[in-house]
C-alpha cells in the first residue's frame, strides 16, 4: 500500500534495529483518514470471506479494528490486558510474551463475546514474532470459533511471526512488510 509505505518512510522512527515507532499516525496520534484507507484495503483483501466479528488486542489495535469493522458491518471485540473487577469471571485467557515490554502478560476475552458460530478476522498494528496473534488464535480455538484470517498493518518480515502464521496456513494480509531496518534504513518487500 503506497500511502502507508510513504507515511512509514516519512514519519516512522527506527528505535533500534528491530523496533519501529509510528506514533505520529497509529500508536499515539491517530490519522483517521489513513486508517479509513487501511479499513478499505482490508475489505478489498477479505472480499468474499465470511466474517462475523473482528478481534483485536488493546490498546493500539482498537482504533484500526473499529474503523475496519465499519466496512464489514460487524462488531469489534478486544482482548483486555488488565484484570478488571467489572469483567465477568467467565473468560477465555491466554498468555502472551510482549515484544516491546519484554515480559509475559495475560489477555482475556469474556466468553459471552466469542461464540462457536463466529468467523473471526484478527486485526493488529504490528506483527513481530507473532505472540500477540497466536494468543488471540488460542482464544478463538478455546471458544470453538473459526479464524477467517489475520490483518496486520506493519509486518516486520525479518522477525518470524509472518513465517509461522503462513506455514500454519493462516490467510495473513500485511499492508506493509519491512524486510530490514538496519542503521535506520527501511527496506520494504
Ligand atoms: P509480536 O507479538 O508479533 O511479537 O509483537 C506484536 C505486538 O508487539 C504488537 O501488538 C505491537 O503492539 C507490538 N510491537 C511489535 N513490534 C513493534 C514495533 O516495532 N513497534 C511498535 N510500535 N510496536 C511493536
């Protein structure tokens, strides 16, 4: 996607050789017009696929998932990272290793929001080693629902998440794939 690649090239900041900051348009300040284009692109790439719900993970995935959901006319469910007293005790839970925080945490989704009949599209901002997406897939499996596909905005192709998912037969649609960020130079696939 040219407009996304251009924004990453112009405004993305490479923190070290493996972390990219896109706080100017996705992770802190949000460019809604750009997200609209991403939503349309997901709609195009998943045209004809059955999707009843979009599943994401708080917090950065929520905005992308909500804008995308408008093109599919389905609800968004987001996995929560923090325990909360107002959450039902009946939850699906999975352990995820955070790439950015370098620690394990649990993600939870209330059982009432994923049904065995659901056909789910997972949406997230980044794909690195695939831990977040695999945690969401684990929750879908626990619920007995089906995974239709995964849409990520930025896949870092030099980490192995994309390979793992494609080898597992997942329909993975990454809107931008970065193959290297060495010395701050972005190389797109
Ligand atoms: P994974 O679970 O695939 O290893 O990492 C994906 C998750 O970590 C995403 O949900 C995202 O929040 C975060 N993440 C991974 N790599 C990056 C990165 O380069 N930049 C930012 N901003 N977040 C990242």
